[in-house]
C-alpha cells in the first residue's frame, strides 16, 4: 500500500508542477518569464522530501520536453533551480527562513547561469526576476502549511494497518 501511495503522490506532484510551470508571470524581456511553479517546488521539497521533489521535477521536465513546452536549456535551468533549493533546504533543515529564501536564491543563481549562456547582463536578468522572487518568498511558506495540513489529514484518514 505504501508504494501505491508514493506513486500516487509523485504523479499528483508531477501534474501540479507541470501545470503551474506552464503558467508564467510575464516579463519585459521575452524568455525570462517567471514560472508560478517556483513556490510550489519549494513547498514540495520541504514537505514531501527531496527524493519525491526531484523525481516529480524530472518527470515534469520530460513531459514539458515531450509536449514541446520546454527546451533543453529551460530544463537545465529548472534542474539547477531544483538542486539549489534542495541543497539550501537540506543545509538549513527545512527551517521557515530557508523555505522563504531558497526559491529566490535558486532563481537568482539560475538567472546568472542563464546570463553566462546567452551572454546578456546578469544583473538585469536578476533584477527583472525580482517580482517573481518576492512572490516565491511569500507564497512558498503558505503552500508548505497547506501541504502539511493535507498530508496530516491524509495520514489520519487512512487506517494505520493499511499504510504498513
């Protein structure tokens, strides 16, 4: 029963990342829009753990590549974001402060990497992402609380002997 639950959670998390990843906050410069999945990604990592987070993220990227909504470059940037978020949350033991700062830090570092690749100004790319970073810093803790509540409710609604 536990494997079924894990597969189901990963499937749901993958779908959530894929759908919210397709919705972007527009920006002045085409190509550097901010994905609404950023705070969701931070919350998934904090609540469900890095393993489910990275599996869901990789599956979401594969779906995006298959559908043509993502490029190899966007997947590489997303993977960098995911690894940085996971590293920060791991180092800081999922404290609320790390949940608030991990998304913006990962976003800034991903923008700097992108600027090196495309040869454009790193500072400008980071500055243009500030509204999305603020949104991530504010929304991630709220999503963490919602996910924790959902997980808690799910654990209490299933008889313990079925979870073994």
